[in-house]
């Protein structure tokens, strides 16, 4: 009996050994997916405002051929200005479907958010990133280059029909005097929907914006609630016409609490404004000096070389220029700083030394002798030279 038990146990052990040594079936192998091929319905998009709700462009792409069914696929369409390698991309996520459309309004908002100018074409790059829904196995498609042009949209706040804007209030140097002191408190018209000024504010107080400087108060630009936290640095603004209720932008703008120089910008397109500290004292007068003008290089130019101040930040002069020479601008009589210059004969970005950096380049004079109009804009930091 004992021998039979031993034989039984031996048989069970051998059977277990052979069973444990059996090879398992091979695990299934799945091929990886591939990058999709992207195509667009157009290569040029130049919609009009009337088409804002219509589809402006449609993108389609091939399947990435992942192993699982397409219900688990994810696609991210990326748009960016050409040449930036999608470093400032705007994205749209699509699940399962292999197509994406954009209305004219969508594209216009993207283009304007980049700061692009109206009615000016820009090259945009478009691609698709495919993956599983959990972002595994990502592949980038080919890149399409589409030329897109932003169109003008009605501004959120109607700009002044006068094309002029003035600032008044005890938050400003001129306090509540109406008419306001000009040209210092007339804002610069930076473009058709943007106005700005650089002012030395006393700190505290309030102010309004006026479309006319004729001692009238019934039409103005203000805010809906001046007690809103942080509003002195920027926010929403709008137009108020008496006798509309005070809630219709009938409150004064709150001024910054700290005294100092500030750059103030009012965007009627978006209905937003911003007030930010300005590092230097803005020029209150401007002179031209250099060997391209009659006085040569002096820091006390004659009266004929003083610019006319047009408003808070724009200056203009008509002056005879000697060809093949150079010139700069000075904003403090009898001083070499602040000093302003540039590199282009016809105009461009304004270089500056307010007294704590290197002097800017001297501006080269035109090749032909003659009288030229020079326009300097400190709000846009640019200058232009025309004959």
C-alpha cells in the first residue's frame, strides 16, 4: 500500500513538471500608426465681415492607421504664424472625426489676437497632431502654409467721430479744467481704434475721456463701476451720453494711486484700456541736431530746428537736410540726453538714450538735398521721413 502511494505522488509530480514547462502562446503584435497627411480646402483666406459666420476653410486628413478602432483617436489642429515652429500655436481638438472647419470669425479672432493689422495678408502654418485619446503615439502631419487676411470688425466701443480724444480730471496734471491743456492732454491717435498718452500723473484722483475739447460734458468715455478692484491699471470702458443712467459707463476712470509717469492706452476695438508705469519722463519738446542740418552737432539748436508738438506724444518738423550726413533728436535744450535716433533714411523704430544707456545710432539723411517732413511718435516709438 505504501508503494502505491509513492507511485501516485511521483506521477502527480512528473505531470506538474511537464505542465509547468509548456510554452505560453505568443502575445499579439500591433503595428505602430503613421503620421497623417493634411489637406485644406483653400490656400488663401480673405473673408469679409459679412462672411463672419460662414465656414472660411475646411481641413481634412488621412487615417493614422493605429491598431485599435478609430473611436479611440484624437487629433489636435495647430495654427501659428509661419516661421515660429508653432511656438505660439492656437489649437482645436477633434475626437474620432478626420475633419475640422473654421468660420471666418474664428480665424479673424486668431489673427487679431496675434496683433496682425487689418486687411494685411499673413502666412500661417497649419498641422495636425494625431494620437490615441490618452495622447499616446503622437505623430505630426505635414505643414500647410495658408495665407490669411484679417478683416475689420465693428469696434466694441465706437471711437470718437472727431478723430480726437482728450483726458480731463484731477488724476491728470490739468485737473478738471475744460477745455483741457493742449497739446499735452490730447491723446495720440495710434490707429483708427486705438488712442494713447504718456503722462506724469500726480497719484490718486479720477479722470474722463472727452471726444471734444469745448467745455462740454454730456458725451464722454468712462467705466461702469469705478470701485472695481484693480481698475486703475486697466479693464473695460465705454461711451456715456447724458441723460443715460450712470450704470452705462457713467463712472469716472480711477487714476493710479502712486504718482509717476504712465503709459495709457485705450483700445476701442476691444473696449479695453491699460495703464502701465513708464520708465522715463516723456519728451515735452523736441529738437533736431547733426551735420545734416544747419547748426551741425550742437545741443542748443536754433529755434528753426524745434519740432511742433501735435499732441501728447507726436512731434513734427519740416527742415532742410544735407545729403550724406546724419542727425538725431534731443528733448532737453542744452543737454545731450535724452537723445533719440535710428538707422533708416525713411523711418522706423526709434532708438533712445534717456541718460543711462548707450546713445542710439544717428539717422542717415536722404541722398537728395531738400526739405523733408520728419514725424516722431513716442506712443508707437517710431519716426517717418517724407518729402
